[in-house]
C-alpha cells in the first residue's frame, strides 16, 4: 500500500503544485505521516494497517512532489543535479539511520509501537523547518500552465524516460525488498548488505555533483546500468564475504538512478515542470508495486522447481535466491540497451535550462 500511496500523492501533488504551492503540499505530508503513524500503532486489524501504510505512502509522496520541483526552481544546471542528489541521499540515508535505531531499540526491548513512533521525529522536524518560510516560485511562466506541462510530456523523449524510470526503479528496489528471502542462506547477513548498500549510496549521492558534471546525465545512467547488472550477477553466483563485494558494485550501479532521472526530466523536458517530475517519480513507484509480485512469483516457481530436484533447507533457499537474481538481471540489461540509445540520442545536445532559468 505504501508503494501505491506514494505515486498517487506525487501525481496529485504535481497537478496542483502551482495552484496550491509546495508549502501546502508539505502540510498535507505532515498530516498524512502523523495519521499513518497513529493508525499503525492503534490498528485493530489488517484493514487498519492497509490504511495506515497508504497514509504514510501518501505523506512520503507529498514530500517528493513538493521538494523535487522546488529544488529545480532554486538551482540550475549541474548545481541542480548536485542538490537533487543531496536531497535524495537521505532516502537511503534514512534506511541506514532507521535500521540502526531499530536495532538499538530492539536490543533495549522497546516494542514495535515505540519504533513506529520514531517516524514522528523527522516529521515534526521538517514541519518546524518549513513553518513560516517563503517557498521559491517558478520563474518560467509557461511552466505554471497545466496544458503546457501536458503538451511537453507528450514528447518522445519524455515517454522514453518513463520506460527507463520504470526499469531503474525496480532495479533499485527489487533486490532490497527481497534481500532476506534471496540472500538469507548465502552466508552473508542480509541486513548488513542492506545497510552497506544504502550507506554507500548515501555517500555517493552526496558527492554526485562532480560525477554528473564530468560524465553527464546519460553517461552516469549508462555506467550505472552496467554496474547494476554486474552487481546482481555477482549476487547470483557468490556466497559468504564475496556477497559484500557484490553489494558494493550493485550500490555503485543504482546510486544515481532516481535523482538523475528526475534531473533529466527537469533539464531535458523543462516545460513539463512539477507535473513531469512528479509523474516520472510516480512511474518509478508504480513500477515497484507492479514488479514486486512478479519477483515473488519467480521465487515461488523456483522454490517448487528446486524442491522437485530434492533440495531442502538452506540449499533450497540458496538455489532459489540465485535463480531469482539471475532473472532479475533482465532489468539492468534492458537498461544498458536503452541508456546506450539515450546516450547517442542526446549526444552533443545541451540540456534545456532548468526551470529556475
């Protein structure tokens, strides 16, 4: 439900960004986060949990619907790419911090309700930070027109970027969502792998400015697809400590996908404005929600096949995990082809000026 709440609020936020403004969208985010936490803690059953996860997804989607175009309005050129990456570094950064806080609270025998309540600390913090502040406005008058946004989004380049975003998102989120199932019997600690990849991505996004400035958006995306494919391939064949090396290579692959894709829309399809940036992010989350059951089906099918071959216990889980990872390689392999096309398609073209110009 989180994966569906997120894109819904992103699309709605993108549509109304210029009419209600990012400040009001962030207020809605705070309300949704607060409701989501309270409804989770006091949920009386499964339906209550579904609604609470939807609320948290809606709140998180609102933060991105407000902040992505806000950053594009504040900065231009490579500075915009740099700051978008620094904004998005706190998505994996939050995973690292959250996992460490959860581990500490678990060791202190604090219940899940208390751990859930911790989410209110960053929520209250961003509410205080934004309270009373004046938010930037777009200086490109055409970008505030919904009809101009939609017309710009009908371009072949934007549709091409949508397809790429769907595949980059599942390349990023797929292995992480199934890390316990896929890597639980590989001899490496799945939670350490998750923390290692998220931590490395946080650092890489902080220093993204020089990387994107040197290689360009298309170069970074193509290189990322190559590293992601190699990392997932290594995950599918190695065990023990070598799995941590595979995790590093995989993190190098997907680190810049999300923020650079959003930046590519802001610079190369600038009149799509907040709506274009929100829709591309929503596509990424919808893609994750769509492909996750497919990955689960691969795991189920491989489990049945390997059980028929006589495998049991850890050997069964290991074989199933490796089979599934080999299937998941199809996502970055397709991206290598698509980003090669994008590289030559956009080669020699200067990205359109960012929205603030």
